């Protein structure tokens, strides 16, 4: 796995600036490709940890998953057959270290607050929004938590409320 990861990182470093890399969804930059692979690895790691009853390590690197969730907001709405709202949403999330991570317009009327780890679980559809430490302030923020999806492709089925609630993940 480590050799494959190193090979992937080396290949992505070799992609010229401005060149897009083809993938299952829309083509993306090498940086976005690396972030997307990190998101997928993080999400599947959460699945494995949960299946084994093991604690999923919480680090501030989860901000990369949160960032991808933030920049795919419009895509998430469109994937669900909805127009992407023009209104901005501010994410004001707490990283595992206790530091605050913010993304978006600081003057936005709509805000999502809570745990960055929980936001990452939501945008990877590992948890239902009702089972997470996330609060939507405003209608656009509220609608976004319903459709949040950081991965390419059609909308996932998600997880029903109460279906996956292991607190160690």
C-alpha cells in the first residue's frame, strides 16, 4: 500500500500545472485528485475501523476532507437534481485539536457549526446528519446538510438516522 501511495504521489507531482486529470467525475487538477484520494482513503478507513470496533484516529488532517466537502457543495446539489444555491455558506468547524477551521464567506447569513470530524463523516455519507454534532443556521445550510456529498458520481443512498452511531469512529 505504501509503495502504491508513493507511486501515486510521484505521478501526481509530475502533472504539469493547469493540466486536468481524467477521473470518474469531472476532470480535476492533480492537487484536487490527491485530496479526493485522501477523502476516499479516510472514508473507507472509518468503515474499517467501525467494522473492527477500533477507534478511528482523529487528526486535524480531516480538514482536507472538510475542504473537499466545502468545494463540492454546488456539485452535491446538482447531483441530487437541485439547482446550486447562489447564497454562500460559512463552515465554522472545530478540528480534533480544538482549533477552529473556517471556510467560506465570513459574512454569510447561512452557517454550519460543529465538529470537523462529523462534517467529514457527513460529506462522505458515513453518518446521517441527525447523528452528528452539526448545526445548520439558515435554510441553505440546512438544505446542504441533506445533500452533502464530497465524492463524484450519482447521489449515494446515505445512512439512515440511528443506523451507524459508533462514537469511536
